[in-house]
C-alpha cells in the first residue's frame, strides 16, 4: 500500500499539474542544468517496433504486451470487441501524457540526457488513449516532466511548478512531427491532427497550441480537434474564445467546441474537469473548475451532449471505459499495477481484456455555479451504480479518470469530427 504521505503528495501534485497558476509572489524559474534533447524521444511513433501502442496490443518497456480489446457490458450481457487494425487511419493523434513520474526521467537531468519509457508512462497512455488509437496514427513524445513530488513541493512553497525542460521537449517533438510526419508522402498534402493532453500534459498542449496553432491559419486548417482535459482552459463568459485581444483567455482564436447545424464542429477545443458533486453543490474551494479571472469561466464541453447536438448543460448518457487490471498489469498486492500511485481508491475491473465499457452507467452535464467575479464550471458526473469512489470533498474531483468517464463518447465524437473534417478537404 502507498504511504499516506505519498497519497497526499500525489493529490497536491496533480492539482498543480493541471494548470493552477503559481502564486503571484512565486520565485522565478530555477536555473536548469539541462539542455535541449538531441532529438525527440517517442513513447509512441508509427513504424517503431518498440512503440508502446499500435495494433492490437500495448507494449511495456520490458517487451511484454497487454491486450487492447474491450469487454462491453450492457443490458445484462457482455461481449468482447477487438481494436480496429488494418488500414492506416486518415488522421494523426499527438498526445501528451499527464503527471505520472515519481522520479525524474532521466533520474539525473544533466545536459541533454534523454528520458526513456517507464511502466507508469506506458500504463497511463494506454489507459487514456488506447481505445482511441484506431482513429489515428499515434505520436506521443516522452518529456522531462515535473514529478509528482516536485509539484507537491512547489505547491507548498509557491515556487514555479514547471522550471524544467518538459514543455520545450513537447514543443520540439511537435516541430519534428510537423516538419517530417504531418505531410503524407503519398499525396504531399498535410494530414489532419488531433492534439490531446491531460493534467500537466494539458498545460503543455495549451502552450503548444498557443505557440504553433492559435492564430495560424495553415496550422488551424489541419486541426481536427484539441482535447485538453483536466486543465484550466479559460474563456470569457458568453464567448467561445478570447477574440484576439483578451490575455486572460487561454486561446485567442481557437474556440471551444459548440453545437452547430448540419454536423459536429471541427478545429475547436474539447475541455473539462470532471466532478461527482451531490445535487446542489459545487466543487470545493481551490478546484480546477474555478475561474482564474473575473468575467471568465473554465471551459466545459460534454462530448456526448455535443455529439447529440445538445447544449453543454444538457444531461447525456455517457460511455465510461475503464482500464482493467490486465492493462495496468495489476497483482494481488497492487491491483492497480503501474498506476497504483495515481488510482488510489479506485477499483479496476478484473476482465482479461484491456478495458471495460459500460454504456449508460454514468450520465453527465456541464454545470456552472457562481457569478461573473467568481465561479466554477465543471462536467458533473452522476454515478447511480457507484462504480467510482466518492471524491466530492476533493479539489481534484475525478481528475485521474477525466478521460475514462466518457471515453466511449469522446471516441464517437472524434470519429464524427474526423469524418466532418475530411468532407471539407
């Protein structure tokens, strides 16, 4: 069992890893002994035989594999669905994993020493992205992220939570992908891309999009969708983006996804943090749902409601997909395997497949509480079956399963966005 200190550190670290702004009097970034990587290092890259993802299995660093099949349980029956393989998907996914490292990667961050794949990084990637992999070629860089304990320390001291080279590593990987992999060799045309992140990975994705996509017409034209979960994407009250002149907004030109006549929107941002609050209550103080600036709110896009064409606050049946013990290589002593330090209090299914899908077991809607000065905006998850732990008093809520609470709905929405984007080419 993890120690209580580790549990506290992990919870505090996740809060800071999800994009909370450092205190106004925080120290400037510390001097780093690191240098740029000689070249990007990939956790997943098409054609790489050591890639953690691709095909019908996920691959751990020791070479062992786990199935990416799904047990779908609905209406009292269950069936096993195999992952989609075969033809090359029409678009790409560029994914940045969340805070998961307990120790720096590499342990000694000296010069341009490169990170190497670890079990926990592979496990969290497979848990969040595995069911989406059939939609796209997957590019997932390794990056020298701030660790859970480093983030906990920054939360206690008010220091810079991200003084290291991690975000530069992600940008370097994107630049390499954009220059070498986004151009289809068969047609010479650029491919569509979905950019995805979670927690610290969402902060990295926000910075990447701000630098390389937001306001760039050519890059925006290739953006099928951006999935920025467990972060704090901020928009003006009553608007989908900053409009070009609002520094408090995360994006000036990339809008959050909203319903549109005749199909799903593309080139937009899907963002939320999930909470399971009792009726009539909002997330506690300091949550990721709290706005950072007056006149603004944290964005909430409900994938299943958007796919159905309804408003964000419409209640929709969700399709949760949880990783199984098989996927994370759980054991009798550590049922949650490589993600034991993240999934404290969660009971993973024991199916021999990689995932369990239970369509309709949860429902959700985007909720809002407060006023123009101080407010919270979140994806409210209603769980009549009790499949998730009670996190109603936590500032993080259901943060560690932000992807999983409606991974089936997100997959269906992204598939529709891919189809819609392709029709406009």
